[in-house]
C-alpha cells in the first residue's frame, strides 16, 4: 500500500509543474513584453530567461509538492 502522502506529493509535483508553466507565460507576457495571443504562447514562455525559468520551475514544483504532501493525511497501517 502506498502512503497517501506519497501520492499527494507526486500529484502536487505535477500540478506545480503545470502552475510553473502558466507562471512562465505570465512572466513572459507581463515582464518581458511578449504577446498574450494564444498562437504566441510558446514565444511568451521562451521570452523568460533560462535561469529565471529554471528557478520558477524548481521553486513552484517543490513548494506545491511539499504543501500537498504536508496536508495529506497519513495512511493508517495497523502492522506498523
């Protein structure tokens, strides 16, 4: 049986990655002046410098994964 905190942390990491990508798009549009048009989304994300993008991805994914694992209840194991 997999601990519910492990499942929540994994899901949180995935959600954090999606949230980080959205944040990169927002940064590209509002900070680096890229177009917000749907067909220009890749260019908006690419407008964010690589070091900034890396930090955003690492920090948001880690924070959301940690928060999800922290708030998830422990799986009760009677044999432990």
